[in-house]
C-alpha cells in the first residue's frame, strides 16, 4: 500500500494540483481530510494525497479565485444553498497559469455523520480547440456561420464537453466576424480571444447577479451574439427566446440528452397556459440543437459524439404542431440534404469506423429514446 501524504497548506495544494494536471486528469475531487480522488478516461481513482481542512480549502479558493468565501460552507446557517460555483487560476514556475472551474459543495461525512465539504475541480486548457480538432462537422460550422439570428441550443449532461464545444464555436465566430459577443457564464471557463470581434465575458455572481439579469442587460449592450451559459428558469428562457426572435444570435445550454427532449424541456420551463405561444415562437426562432456526450473509444480515449438537428421547414412545422415524433423523423430524414444526425446514425457511423464498440453503440442509440 502506498504511503499517504497529508496536504496542510494552500501552497502544497497548488503543487499537488499542478502534478495531477500533468497526469491529464479530467476532474479532481477534494473532500476535507479525505484522500484526493481523480477522474482519468472516465474512471474515478483514489490517490495517496490526503486533503487539507475546510479552512485551508477556503483559503486556497479565496487566494486563487474571483469568488470570495467567508465563514464555513459546512455550516448550513452560513450557506443555506450548500454550494458555490467559481473558477481559480494557479500560476506555475514558468509564469503560465492553469485555470480550473470548480463547484464547492456540502456533503455528509459517512464516518462522523456531520456535514463536511467537497471541491470538484476541472482543469481547463488555455488553448481553445479549433472546431475541426473537436470533430465538429465542417458542414455544421458553415451552416451556423450563415445564421444571423435565432436560437442555438447546445445540450448534454454536465461533464460532456459542452463548454469546450461552445468555446470553439464562439472563438471561430470571433475570428471570422466583426461582432460584439457577450457571454454569461457560471463560471467563465475559457478566455475568448477577440480576433475581429469585441468580446464581453461576464461571470454570474461576479460580473452580474443572475443569468436573467445579465441577459436583460446584454440586450442594451448592442450585441450580435449572446451566450447564455445555462437556461434554467422561465425569465431567462423568455428573454433568450425574445432576443433570438428580434434579431440576435443566441447560444444557450440545457442539460438534456436528445434534440426532441431539449425542445420539450425548453417549452416546459414555461407555465402550461404560456406553452402554446412558446411552441409557436420556437418554431420560427430555433435554428439548431446539438446534443453531445463523451464516450470511451476502442483505444480507451474519450471522444465526443453528437446528435445534430437543424431547423428546416419540416422540423419548424413539426415544432409548431407540437409533434415531437415528427421532429425525430425530421432529423432522421434530414441526413442527406442537411447533414442532420440522430443518435442511432451517429453510433452506427462510429461503429463502422471501428471507433466504438457494439456495447457503446447500444448506449448511444438509447439516448434517442
């Protein structure tokens, strides 16, 4: 059994995190006074490093991050919500900076039966991958370039690479068009380079108080494109839809698995009496839905797989008629003429190329159900 190493200071925690990043981990989990855990190629592994106390973790976050934490998160009276989102940047000896996004949250310690804290860190790359590096189809990128207004949803569960794909698509547009791009993120993960555009990245809780408040303000900032990091409530959805309908390009995210489900989830954010109108507006304002998941390929690496829906006349008509099965048929029949891909076709293509196994194909195909 390997010897354990106790982390007692924020400086030592800095060093350990830099070491773990070099191992190409995708996530790091730090529970106060417990062994650090990492995720590599999708699997959770324990390490011999013992995390510091809650006080040291808070000191680390306050010294390296934008969000300032006072008191103890483990105390429900001080932090009723029980979690904090943010980002930290750690300088290294070479003068570079490693950025992480984090969620700091309260959990039950199974030994003491008391509340303790856990920190989920995700290392972020300074370099935003190009769209072709992420295997985003060239035809899709060209189609999206031609869109001057409307709503594009990038969907998938947490940890499936949505932020990376969005950053790539936005960086591409920043380099190609002379636009004002406003982003609302929680936290800011990738730092966009201006290219030909003017970039305004705003962080919820730091630059603005909420997605809805930041989005309402964005409409007064003469934007060409707005990114809404998460559409989670009626007010945000309503403003995003109105902005898309009135001439803005709006990118948003939902935690959904397929395009048809994403449409239903968006509509269901609204109360029942408002939904008929939402279906109608969405049929004309929605431009595309991209759903994404990361799966393990046959060589043990993680690869992004996507379902792609582009709104043509048929799909617009299906949405207006609230015909979700029709939307599914429209995606299936839109492959040749529009480059649309449902989960079943995406899985079959990867299987034929030898990239995924038969078992993974079945998992992907199930996402469309």
